[in-house]
C-alpha cells in the first residue's frame, strides 16, 4: 500500500487523511497537500489497494477493507486521531471509515462524493466479467470524453489524469489493473453508504459542485432515467439534512472536482471547517 506522509514545516495542528477517487490516485491532491501542510497539518495520502502505486490483487474489495487498511496504516504511523477527507469514491471510503472509527475521526469532509444515492435503485446489475470487458475496450477517446464530463468548464490541464489511464493501457500489466478496476466498480454498486448517513457521528462538511451529475450506471439505463441520477445539488441538500452535524457548501460553476476547478473556494471551505472549534 503506497502512501505519502507529508509533514508541516512549522508546529503541527493535527493529521488529515486524503482519500482519492476511483479514476485517480493520491498524487492528484498535490495542491491540497501544499495548502494543508502550509496551514500546519500533517497530511497522509494513501493509494488504496487496487489503485495508483499500490498492489492490484484479485481479491474481494470492500469499503470496510479499504477503511481498515487505512486505519492500520495510520496506527503504524503513530497517529491517534485525524480528520478524513474523501473525494468521489474516496467519499464512500471516508464515510465508511467514519462509521467504523467514529472516536478516531475528528472531522469528516466529503468533496462531491459518489454514493449520495443508491445506484442499485435505478441501474441494473451487470456481472464483473462484463465490467472487465468494458474496461479492456476503453480507448483514449472514451477515457478523455468521460473525464471531461467531470468539469463544468474543461481545460487542457485537466487531461493529465486521463493521459495516465491511456498510458496504463499500453502496459503488459493492464489486464491486472482492468480486473481490479472492474472489481472496485462492482464494490461501489453493491456496497452503498447512502442508507447510513444518519449514523455518521463526526462533524461533517459537504462540498458540492453544482454542475456535477456523476452517477454509476447511468450508461445502463434509458435517457429519461439517467436524467434523474447524479443530481448533486439536490442530493447534497438531502444528505446534509440526514447527517446529524453537517455543513453544506455549494460551489457554482463547478463539476465533480472542486479542488481542480475551484481550488480557492474549496481550500477556503476546507481550512475554515478544519479550524473551527
């Protein structure tokens, strides 16, 4: 399990753990890492098993497993309490982490998390083998098109992480990566956290890009059904009411990744929340 442990230059205020999204890995947090360490936080950034530089085993993936792996990592580093921040799929991991370790988790931050809804309620099941075949059938055009849909205002510099996926396709190890990608897609579909938000105990910040329409399984349903999925403005308000101690920050002109598209607003909201008593 690869990870970064980045210390602040001055006095340490506490630890923050950053959970990456499914189509990313820890390094895409680089600007947020710099902002947090400058503000005095120690920042732990794992590549979850199956992603980035970490191993990609053929195992049963679960959010419980990823959360436990991360907790074991933090224990090994001598960290006793931390704030956890999750983006996209990382929001599902961070939510599960907070549910499993409420006394450890000082604060929970969810940045456009997927899983605000239960995708099984609208999207039909497909086998992991079919998900694997779809992963093997990816092309540069498909990957770039899918990831550009994340943004309200796509920019060329956002294509960096699409290019990483394209380069991975040229590797002799790509089939291993494609299988773990299929397994983790199935994990998202089969293991919702949407029904447990009312059980979250730590103070929670929800940051929602108002143009985000991301949803798992939209490509499996009729257009009129797909149009009802991934309504982040509506979902954010709904979930903010379900979590007992939640603050909602809505960011206009922003899609699925506020820390790329609206970094100043994202970092301001993050630092204010982490610093609040």
